[in-house]
C-alpha cells in the first residue's frame, strides 16, 4: 500500500501495521449445533452470493467491496468507503 502524504511529507503513522478483516457473512447456531460440527459439514451463511463484503478495521466497518480472484488468490475490490 502506498504511503499517504501530508503536505508532501510521509506521516509517522505510515509504517504502523493494521489488521483488515473481510467479512463474507455470518451464521447463528446453538451450542448443540456447534458441538456437533465436524470436518466436512457445511455451515450456511446469511446473505447472498453477490452480496457486498464488509471490510472491518479493529471491528469498525470502514468499507464495502466485491469478492474477486487475482492470480489464484481471493481479493476485495473496494466499492464504497464508509465515513
């Protein structure tokens, strides 16, 4: 990611690492359902296949985007920045 310049200078915060989370969906289940979860089982997520992903930084929603593939890797194409 490129450094954001402020008045032509690099910010002291530009090298701070942050954890960005892309949320595809969520599911609700009971403790019993969780206990019975085994390898190979499928968990249905709320939402639709073409639904926007949510990008979170420290748990706060900062953007939305679309799931894309780049060279055999998942990526997110940002479609909206949240204020």
